[in-house]
């Protein structure tokens, strides 16, 4: 019979900023499925043009779990589609869906960023099936496949569009607050503050570009060996939910203490900020203060965003909590120390050394094993494309709709020999 949406009834909750969820819903409807979207803000409503399939939720947060379960039952929902699985309204919806035997489809930023998106069923990141899948299982599933793997791309392809759609969305949310008085964002700060941070990000881009170029040149021409710290957003779900740290400052303090105690005196430490770092947490100031406290201020550098590949080409090792950028570290065979739950945190890849010992003489990962692991991801949960640019969305939708409609999830499909052929990704550096 082939892939079809016949007799399928989809409920979409909050998606990535921008029109991606609307385009996804439209294609699911074209495949024969019934589709509804639950929105919580004016931003959700504005980006879903079909009013007949839009369900606005204005109730109190405590009423959502029961209302969601009732909505699913009344509409005969068979499939739930979400972006990220940790925000409260999504976690509660997942619990309700599981209670009714509804399939949960999770979309997330790619484990192999920047040119891929993650699609899994049931959960992502620390809730992914990958957390319970060991390398021998992956290798066995790949036994019948033989392909050349693309290099790790050097940059995130739609960063400007990501920031643009974030600003548009939060501006709409702010404008619609009088009609959504019960709405609580999943971030710790308010909607107005989030919107102003996006505007500030856009306004300061030229200055940040200049400062980044100066620091990057200092590192490139300094001639010193250095270790790289891959920072994340303090408010990011992977950091908040799947790490042992209560704050980014706690992680920074641990790293600088280990570097001061273990690294050779001529080695330096480079902190690379997340590309979307917006200053809501004074990361640069905290690094400066902690470096002075440990007596290593002249050997510590803070780099605001920029390309990761040139740094990795020169770095001795890398440290992170659970950043997906660590996949590029492992692809290059560099030693990696990770502290949080992550899909790549396998004993074959991540060092178990104490941090001071790691900075002194880091263990290298099993590069051959990582090649198999990356191959497995590319054949299963990683879909080429993106959420924010028009080109990225087109590429993503060509493949992910069929994956959502398929009977099997990507991991079972590969094991059974039913995995769909993947689009060839041409990477331009």
C-alpha cells in the first residue's frame, strides 16, 4: 500500500520558531492524515494560517495535563508531534500520549549539527533510544551497508534565520500576552526579556564579529598548544535536564580548577561560546574572574561564536557538558571529556579520567568505533536539512514526512533492512 496518512490523526504542539510546523502539517494532510495544532501564544497562531485546525489553549498551566489527555481522546489522536521533549507542556503531553498508546514523534536540533536535524520516536537527547544502544548493536545493524560518509560540516547553515525567526516569534508572543495571560514560557526569563535579548543579539552582531575576529587571530597566531571548552546555553534543555550542574558558572569553576591543576604551564584554554549566546548569563565575566582566581588569566581566552572547525584543527583536546558540537571533536579523533548525559557519551569515545589528569595527558577516543557510530546516526535519526532557512526546510521535509508516516521508527527500520535511502549531502566549506 505504500506510505500513507490514511486513518492517522496528528496533533502538533509547539515547534521550532518559524513556518516549519505549518509546512509539515500541510504535507501530512496531503498524505491523507487529519492534522490539528495546539497553540499557546499569538506566535503559534500567527504561524498556523488554517484556523479550522488550530486549537488555542488559554487555560491555567495546572489544567493542561487533563485537558491534553481529553483532547487526544476526543479527537482520536494517533500521533503526537513535538519539538523537544523537556518543556513542561510537552513532557505532560508525552505522558498523556503514552497512556493512550499514541505514537510520539520528536524533532530536535541535529546530533550531527549543523546540516542535520534529529528525528526520533519517544524521546531525544538523554531520553533517546541511543542511550541504551551499545556499539556492537549498531555495528550489527550496519552489516549490510557500505557508503562514504560526508565530512563534519564546519558551520551552522541557517544561524541568521534562526535569530530572525526567534525575534519574530517572541515579538508576536509579547504582543499577544493580553490574550494569553496564563502562558508561561519554558525559559526562566519572561517573554519581554527574551524578545529584547533577540533584538540586542541582532544589533550587536557587527561588534561581536569584530571582537571574534580579533580573538580568533590571537589564538591562531599565538603558537601555543590549547584545549577547547565547548560552552552551551545556560537555559538549554540538554544542559538543564541532562547535566550534573545547577548552573553554567558551576561548570566553568570546575573546568578552570582542573586546568590550573593539571595542564602544562605553556598550554592555554579557549572557551568557545554557543552561537546563540545572548548574554543573559554573564559567561565572559565569570570566566575572567575565575581565571584570575586560579592564576591563569594570561592563558585563558573567550571566543564568542564563530566557526568551530578551525579551532578543532589546532586543539589538543575538548571539554563539554553534553554539547552536540562534541561530535565534531570525535570525528577528528580528539580526546573528549564530557560530564552530562549525551547520546555520544559511550565509554569508547569519552574519557573517564579526572579532569586535571585529562588536561595533563588526555586519552584518545576509538576513532574506528566512532566512524561506525556516526554512520549509524546518519542511517537512522539524522535527516539533512534545517528548520529555519527556506532551503533547509525544503530539504528536511522531502525526507522527514515519510519517516513520520512509516510504520517503523528509524532504528527498527535499519535493523530490519527497511531504512529509506538518504539524500546525498553536498558540503561546501
